[in-house]
């Protein structure tokens, strides 16, 4: 079994590398096979094990682009900017586009689509015959180190460097940042990404918008639940997810799709 630590140090045996290359031959176009294994979650509330097992799954190599999402909108006009219900997307929905069925700026055709709500992302994935990745799947795949990462370099340092830069007015095209050792591009460094269960860290709590997830992130006592208290990059990522609601559309928040791989004898689950 492959063990992936919190801050992205991957121990990948040669047999797993060979198996990954073999399995990827059968992966759907534009996707890669993430072999099953285990990872240590950043937050460890009382009802969550120290190590999470994740079975193999497919995930998109790149985030969904504006051009790809335009095809979805044209095929499903109810998701056009002026027609979508505000229950499913706020006023920022696709604001970077010129119109309902027009992107406008040619520079962003191959950039990741952003200002997309969770509901819209979920609908797109279903339309493609896929699904959204779970948080465990995303964290597991996103924790893989950059391919060819230099000795002594840390993934968390790379992520924090990205966090410290403002979002550019025009996002670069997909594939602009590093490919990780699973063969997936832009998991960090380009956009934030929706996951299916983005608010699953909420385990209860007080009234209003304050949940136990927020306490785990920001209270000194709650920080004891963090597996690595020095991993500020993960603190930021989990805090960002905690701040979201399904209809929110954010200028640097997009998504990618995932798919199940049929399991003959599944021994563990991603969910």
C-alpha cells in the first residue's frame, strides 16, 4: 500500500509506478488513474481515523476550462448566466463571460472556469457521466509531490508561495503549474477547487454560521486536532472550504471531475 503523508511526501514503490502506467492505458480520455492507498488527514476530529484509506479512482488531468463549460451551458441552457436560479448560483456566476453563450475574451478559453457554484460544477460532472471528487480523494491526489521535486523542497512551501500572490485578472491556461507524481496538473498554484463534500469538516457546533469545523481551524484548543500544526497551507485550504456555501461563485474557484473505477472486491471506500 502507498502511504501519502500530510505535507505531500509520497513513498511510491516501483511496482506501483509500473501498475499506474498500465492502468492509465484504460483511463477515460483526459483522466488519470489514482491508485488506491492511504493518507493522513489534516484535521482529525474524534470520529475520524488517523489514516484514511482511499480506493483507486479516475480524476481529470486538468481543471475544467471555460471552453468546456461553455459546451455544457449550450447543451443545458437553464445553466446560462441570465437563466440560472439564484438558489443555485449567486450574482457572480460566470461574470467573466461576455454573455450567456459567449466567453468573449479569447485569452481565457483554455483557462480554468471559475465563478462556478458547487451546484453548477456538480451538474457539469453528471452531464459528462462523471462526478465531483470527494475531499478525501482530492486531498490524497493533491498531496502528491511535484514530479521531479528537488531534494529538501516541500510541497507546503510551494503552496504558500502561491497563496502569497494575488489572483491575476486573467488566469493562465490549465497545465501552467506543475504536474504531480500522479500525473495531475494544477492541483495547487492555479485555482482553488470544489469537492463534493466541501463542508464535511463541520461536525456540529453552536448557532449561526459557526460550526465545529471553524473552531477546529481557528481556536487554539481546536488546533490540537491538526495532524501537523506547522502546515499553514492546509489550514488555509480547510478554512476556505469552511467559508463556502453551495451557491457561492468565486473568481479563483473552479473544479475538476472524477470517476469511480469498478472494484471487483472493494475492501475500503472513498466516502
